[in-house]
């Protein structure tokens, strides 16, 4: 049985576990992270084992102060500090050239490393008390990312030494990944720091079309974020309702995951994502986990806005294996 402690009781113990080469799950503003000492190769290997994660999917190194960057990366470009000044701490990971201190296991054999400074105070306290932490999301490989300690427990009980419970994650989808090792800064994964925000700050930002179809970032070729039951995206609420009714007539038990802005679709199984783009990001993974437990098909309404809605849809398309109605 893995212990769950709050920050007050768990931080000191968590730091000791990290220093001794163990695994600690910690809250961040994006999703829960599964952390190990980023400089300890044996500890980092345990992350891959606990998650069932392929070796060629790199981890993000989490820091608590910008001074730590020099131990992790080399030839840091000025654009890094420009982004850091505005968005760190915050929900963004930046790809830099790796330093020799960082084991190849962290970077999946590559010459670049992802660096992120979380906004969450518990995460930064844990790092300050121990070490920069190599961490992916704290879910079983390919499952939906966790946004509560209970989600983590459901996936990783018995596989990690400690879970620090910091409540629900404020943002709810994984960090933006920005690559600064290429000629043009390139968004490899959209997130709460949006493509638009980075374009405005840096003048020029590339995004690989719909990044979900591109295997540029190591790890992107894997199916991620997948619920355990079939999931489809409906391009409009009318399509969603039609698909729902069709599934019912065939004897299925579907659920409609939708924006809470409609009044005339009650009498059906519904999970409400809220009413703002920030609500959709915060609630989407809880909604998918709740849906897979209670229903046998998920029908999710497509979001057509840019910014964070675009980032949320990046995850949702993957959940649905790109199936739309
Ligand atoms: P997770 O925290 O579970 O979302 O996993 C970390 C993700 O960050 C990986 O799947 C990659 O998409 C991305 N990432 C980490 N390190 C690198 C890197 N060196 N180059 C490109 N992408 C990276
Ligand atoms: Mg992940």
C-alpha cells in the first residue's frame, strides 16, 4: 500500500525518499508528477518501471529556481530567459541542450532536456528540500493523466513510495512544451501557456500543424490520455446528441461530456465540463476517468476556440484515437 500524506506531513519524508533514490508523487498546477532525483540514474529507471513507460519517452526535469538550470542544460539561449521571466514558474517546459550531469535515461538517449519550474508551491518546496526532479505524469503509461491524488492511487498504488496530496490541479492539462534548440522556437505540445501567447512574446513560433499527428517530440508517437472505453469526438452538440441516442437504441450505455451551456439535453447521462476554457482544461481528465468507470462509451463535444481550448482538444483527439462524428 502506498501512503498518501498532505504537504504538511509529507514534504520532509518525501525529500528523504528522493535523496535515498525513491519515487515520490507530487502535485503540480498541471497534473500530478511522478518524481525521482534527476541526477540519480537508478532512481530515474524506477519511474519507467512504475509507469510501464517506454524507454524512448523522455522525462521533464522540474526545478525550483532558475539557478538550477546551469546544472541541467548548456548553451542556454536568451529566449529561454525571456520566456522564463514571463511564464516561470508556470505550466511550460522548455527544451534545451542537456548538460553531462543529466543521465541519458532522463532524456531517452537524446542530447536535449526539458526543463520546467512548477507554479505549485508544494512541488517547489519538495525540489528545494531534495533535488531537481525528473518526472512524467503520475499515471500508468497511456492512461489519462491524474489531476487528483485519488487518480494517482488508482493507477500506481504499490508502485511508488509516497503520494503527496495537494488537492485538485488548478490547470488540469500537461505543460506546454517549447523547443528552443531549433532555429525557430517550436511548440511541440500546446498547453495553458498558449501558442498565441508565445508567438506574441517571441515574435515567431512554429507549431507542427496539428501536433497530435506529428511524432517530432519523443513520446508523441504514443497513444496518450486514453480512457478505457471507446471515445468519440462530436463536432457539434447536435451530432453528440444524435450519436448518444443512436448508441442507446443499440443497447449501449453512453455518456455525453459537454460544455455546461445547454439546457435542453437532460434525461441523458451527462458530465459537465464547465463554461470557460479554463474550466474545460481543469475538468477534462476527471471527466474522462469518471466516464470510463460508469459508462461504456464516451461522446465528447468538440471545442472550436483557439488558445487553451485548442490545447484541450489536442488531448481529447488523442483520447478518441481521432474518431469523430
Ligand atoms: P509527461 O510529463 O508524461 O507528459 O511526459 C513528458 C513529455 O515531455 C514527453 O512525452 C515529451 O512529449 C516531452 N519531452 C520531454 N523531454 C523532451 C525532449 N528532450 N524533447 C522533446 N520533448 C520532450
Ligand atoms: Mg504523461
